[in-house]
């Protein structure tokens, strides 16, 4: 197990950060990689500082929604944090429901996904409230497990909703079709 390189990322499997952890691992030709889902930027930084992971992947900026505040705050005051690479990635959001005929009164997702899609979400689901959770894929998981209030829908990647067997209600709901987020690969020196 000593040869395994641990790469921590925000979110859980089927999140955009997991996808970028794969991309960075391939780009840097990291062998025997274990991707470690850590839900939040704070957890990624904490695990780096504890030396439980060798690399971290953070979402740092969206082309339209701006700086990812969660990541900015998590990095504050961390000594010897080195940014190895920055990459932009196209981001597309979908709305999934448990069942086709469910009425949507709550849209649940990470704050960034809600911000990136707010215009279309208001148009498609007038009156539905926007509920923040830790991760887009986690919203899909909670919806599938029945852990969200009735009338909830998840805003997440298409593969996340499909993985959890949810009903695809609307695809590509981001307000700008050129929606992109910049991800950072970090480590401690």
C-alpha cells in the first residue's frame, strides 16, 4: 500500500472534482492512484496538512459565478501550499427527480451549481426554493435514498443522476452554455 498515491477531492464519486482528480492524475502520470472523496475544500486541505493525502483537487473559480469561496477560505493561512496546475473544465448541470411525475418545490445542490444555473432554474421551476448542500453528486445520492423532503430535485452531473437511477427532468440547465470551472491541483511542499 506504500506505493499508492492518494489524491483527495471535493465532493463524492460522480462529482466534477472527482472527474478532475482523474484528469490531473493522468496528466501528471501518477501511477497507483487512490481517489479519496472528501466532500469539502476544508477537508481536502486538512487531509493534506495531516499528510493523509499527497495531492488535493479544489474547484477554485467559475467563469460566470466567480471565485469558489469555500476553496479560497480553506486555503487561507496554509503554509507551504503549492499549486501544481490549474485547468478549466466544461461544467453541465442537469435536474433529476425521483419520479417523472414529482412536482419540484426544492432544488438541491452545491451553491456553485445553483449560482451557475439560477436563471434557468427560476424559469423552469418558478417558485421552487434553492437549497444548498455540500456537493452536487451528494444531492443526487440523498434524493435517491429518500433523505430529502418530498418535492426535492437534485442539480448535478448527468452521470450522477443516472448512477442513482433518478429521472432526468432537464439537461444542461446552466445559464451559459460555455460554463466552465477552473480546478487546482495542490500539494504541500
